[in-house]
C-alpha cells in the first residue's frame, strides 16, 4: 500500500513539474497582448498603455514580490476584466514575463522571521 501511495505522489509531482516546464512563452505573449496590453506595455512593439501601471519588463526585473506572480494573476486586481485564465494560461503569461528579465531573476521568496527563543 505504501508503495502505491509513493508512486502516486511521485507521479503527481512529475506531472506538476512537467506542466510548469511546458509553459509556452509565445502563447504567453499572445495572451498578454489580448488581456493585458490595454493597460500594461507587454512588448517592445506596443505603442501605448496606461502610465499608472508597470510594464511587463519592469515586473520581470523585480527581485522580490509580495505575492507570487501566478497567484497574483489568478485573482482580479485593479480595474482588470474578469479574465478567468486557466492554470496553463497563467503559467504561459508568467514564463513570458520572466523571459523579459535577466536570466536567473526569479524573485526571492519572502523571508520568514527568525524563531524567537522559547522561555522555559
């Protein structure tokens, strides 16, 4: 029984890992132009956007985030239309945004405060 459970956990992990690596930069660009370009500059050939929001290039160069980008895209934010993006579409947009930044510029995870010494 334990072997079957381990096999399921490993298969689930490999499925998640392969879906994350299967994210499509080109589809991310296409989706970004469709859903995000009304407000954000999403590519270098874009002519106009709102001045009040960061460009995708700016977002890609951030070293820290309050919330992971995929989680942020899964929720409505600002005056966004209800996009109802699928998980794979979100992954595609995230990998596209990350492709605009320097290599290895994955944002640092928020730091956990140090544990306080226990009394007693």
